[in-house]
């Protein structure tokens, strides 16, 4: 909006009057409109010749990038929880930023395979393996130095603090919809002297610029995250694939 406290203090990405596409909030155009009218100051102008598909993933990429920037993964062991598009992109970004080891967990095997392509060092199937036991084995009992939750599952977030090293950092990206309850808060929160960050959106326009730069410089490959590309005429099938869990990042192309 340009007028609220956040906008006046370089926090425009969390503006108090933030509007979004596709929800009937702040725009009369749906998220799948072929054309949309917006004020020019809201548009990010690409600086390179990355592909349209790569440009389309700058939005989730920017969320993951801001999260990793907040916790500084260089030379750290990073645990990434959840292999949706943001979690998978966070895996690749953590590697590009110099993480020493990347442990990734999910409950869907195909997504764990994608995590390997994105740079995961260790993958953990949450339905069959003990995550905490593996984390402690991989860190000589210290716990991980950095945790990224991209799952939004309260029970998983509740337990993640016990796997964090003293002095470690956690960033929450997943959309939690239930209260958090941390077991042993003194031992796992207070006495560990941890740093807890949360992320919403992308910094304007720093996140966009850095995300585009990493893609353009081939610091990581986003292609494994893009599983489908549908013409707009098949939007119903695109949403079916999305809701079924068959795909990861699904692109809908208006001009097809």
C-alpha cells in the first residue's frame, strides 16, 4: 500500500493491506486469467533470459530463498521437512548456499527421489524410518544446526526442536493451522538458545532478484520440481493432478 508501517520500513512483502490474486481479494481477476491488469510498481521485470517455466517458479523459489537466507546454511547440516515445491526448492538452494549436509524427510517416496535430484544428502521416509534417530546418527548426537519446516504439520513442528543443536536456527515456512505444543520447552527451546524465524512471501524485490540470479547462473536446476505443464483449456485436469498429489509444481500455460 505504501502507507503502513511495514511499507515505510522496507517490509513491503508483509504489508498490512497485502492483496493476492485468485482469492477475490484486491483484484477482480482470477489467478488463471489469460491477462491481468496491475499497477506497474507491483510487477517484477525479468533481468535475464530464463525460460517462462523457470520464471513461473520464482514465486515459490523466492519463499524458499528468503527462508534459507534467514538461517544462513553455509557449512551447516540442514534438515528440511516436507517435499512440496517449496521444500524441494529449499533443498536446492541450501546446496547452492554451501550447506555441508542436507537431510530431507517426507512421507511420499517419489518426492524423496526428487529431493535427491535437488541435492539432498540423506532422505528419510517418515512412514518407515525414525527421523530423530537418523538425525542424531548423522550429526554425532549434536543435532542439526538448521531446520526448515515446509510441511505445516503441527505434530512434526512440535517434535523438530528436539533434533536441533544448541544455538541452532529454525525457520517455519509451512502453513500451520493448529496450535503448537512443544514437549520439554526448557530443554528444547530456552536452554538451547535457539533462533526461530518465520517467513511469509518474498522480499520486494531482493528475493526476486536473487532467485532469478541463481536460476540464471545454473546454481541449481528447478526442472525436477516442475512435473506437469497443461494448456489452460485443461485447467480442470491440472487441478485434479494437483489435489491428487500426483504432481509437484504444475504450470498452466494461458496461450495453449
